[in-house]
């Protein structure tokens, strides 16, 4: 999983995320910077959490895996707010596929969270 800051106050792509440029180019932002990268090892029915800059938490749960794809539960919430769940979904991701979670505001832009299923 990566955390990318998309903004209009800068231009260009961080060299570390050039491989994602085709996925990011359609967004209405000019600058993309990798804030950090976190490799998570998940086993069936395990959950890993990642704290974000705005106080939110992203949880990823491996629900199932086959040779072709994984099924992940993805939840984003603010632990300080009782009804602070902003995302609670299940996605199917092809082997070595990437999907994006996006939208939490950060400074003068938004955070984008590409999650790749490497196995």
C-alpha cells in the first residue's frame, strides 16, 4: 500500500510512483508525491491497519484468496468519531492488480491510497 499526496500546488510525478502515472493522469491534479509506502503481509481473515495524516485509519482485511484474485475488505474511519466510517467495502483484486482508495483531504489536496495485491 502507498500513500500519495495529489495537489495542484506542485507539478509532476514523484519518480517512485511513475509506474502509476497512467492511473493518475485523469485526475484533476498536477502534482503527485509519494508520502510513504507500507508492505503488508496478510493471511486469510487477518486485518492490518494504517494511520493516515488526518487522524483516519485504513483497515485492510484479506477475506479470501485464489490463484487469480483476492477479496479484500477495506474500511476507512475516524476512531474519535462514533459514526466516523467514511468507507466500508469489499473489493476483488486480480493477482498483481491495483485499486485506489481516494479522497481524504490533506493540506492543499487529497490522499490517494493505491493497494496492490502481490502474491
